[in-house]
């Protein structure tokens, strides 16, 4: 195999979704190693035919650190970073991505939302039917992929630079409460998958992997794209490259941490990126 597709998962909240993600990867026309880094006391991701790393819970763990743990164990020529709630529904998706990644760094595939109201039904069906048949039966429109064809009140929100979707309920909560300002990542889903990065594994390592200074999630992918842009062309994927985000109950969001990450990224983006890369390689053990 020439490709490893990897993602991280925390605790038990997305175990069922992770299994769906794994099955969608296995369903691809090109075979991929699948690597899961799981933070848990006991392994819960029990799919067969995958590489698995179990990490005991600790307050010191960050998404960046866990992704770097994955990168250090990857031996294939190419690596694809995804998330535990993302489905590849087109069978030749990874095959097409690899062709592009031979020439640069493939980023930002278009993203459809699978409504939370149908999540349990999708999981139930996955235990009874061939997963490829389920994926091919989905009703796809501009913003939503569903079993029923319903949008479930998911609407576009294209104001200014915010090219995203939201639900009518979440939009009303955001608009009617000034305290929600600064919590945009919690209320709006981007029209592309920000966490998707595919390139030669060597490139991931040549820029020192993910910067481990960010707290919780937010900006680690954007920061990595910035570093990669200094050594390789970035290829933004268009609508011919689509993935599905399975909606789920939103987790904890700390506005102060996100603001801190924003400030830290701004400082790094205005610095000499060559020096940033050297520092990250040394700190993260990619020398």
C-alpha cells in the first residue's frame, strides 16, 4: 500500500462514527492503511484490519500531539489526515486525491452535512447492510447528504468570509445572544473539510508535523497548511472532491482557548516560517 489514512478519537463519544469512517475508507477503490490514535483507558475502536495506538487520557494531550504520534509511525509514501466523523462516499475519492498529492498538498475537499436526526438510523443500517450500498443510496444536494432527502433545517450562511452552513435553531441562538460572538466554530460548519490534508508523508515530517502549542482544537490544520505552503504547492480541492460530515452533539468549546490560539497563529504566520519549521522539527522530534 502507498497510503495511510489516519485520525484521532477521544473517549467514547464518537466510537460508532469512527467505525463508519473506517468502513468508508475500506470501501475505497484504492486500498489504504488505516491508523487510529485513540485516547481511552481501554481500546473501544475494535474494527479489524486497522493499525491502532492507545493513549491513556492526560490533560497534556492535544490534537496536534496525537496527530504527530500518528505521523511518526507512518511508513507509506503518502498520508491523509481526516477526522472520526468524516465519510468518503465516492469510491474513487482517495484514488483521485493520490494523483493530486503526487504534485503537491491536497487540501479542503467540499463538505456535505449528514443531519444529526438521521445519525442513529445510519449506524443501525451499517450493522445490517453493505456499507457501500448505504453510501450509494444517500440523497445528495448542495449542502446535505441524507437517507431521507430532508435538509432538516440546515441552511447556508454565506455572509462575508463565513462560507458555511448552520441550522435554523443554531442560527437563531447565535443571532439572539451577543455572548455567542466569538463562538462561530461552534455554530457554523464550513463548506470544506478543514482537517483534510493529503501529501507525501515526507512533507508532513519535513515541516515538523503539527505545532503542539495550540490548546484543544482550532488552528492546528491551518498552521500546518501554512508551513506546507513554503515547501510545496497547495492544491485546493473543488466540488469534484467531496466528503460527508456526520453531525453529532457538539462538544466542549472554550472561547478563551480559541482566542489564544487565534493570537498564537497570527504571531506564527507573521514570523519567518523557515525558522518556525526548524523549531517545530526540533521540538516535535522530526529531525
